[in-house]
C-alpha cells in the first residue's frame, strides 16, 4: 500500500478506525432535539448581506442547507 511498511499501514488503519468511531459518537451527541420538537431559534448572515432569523419563517416548512463553514 503506497510503499509503506506493514506496521505503518496497520497504524494508519487503526487511526482511521478510531477517527470514524469518534465521529460517530460526536454526531450522536449533537442530535439532542427530539423528533417533532421545536428547534432553537438562530440568526445567520444571508448570502446577499444582512441577517436572517429562523423565527421569520414560523409556520412554514424550512429546508436548511448547511455547508459546514464557520
């Protein structure tokens, strides 16, 4: 595998497995809102400038597309 020694390959596989395991636990920890519950209100900057609050869309279906940028 890419000219690596077998011990290095085993270490890479172990590190990758540990990262996947930790990512799974992190996702489960973030999902704390029960199904059907009202989500928290938040405000974000819109693409064209200004701010948008989720509470502006009360009673409407909202689809959020979060890219992971901070």
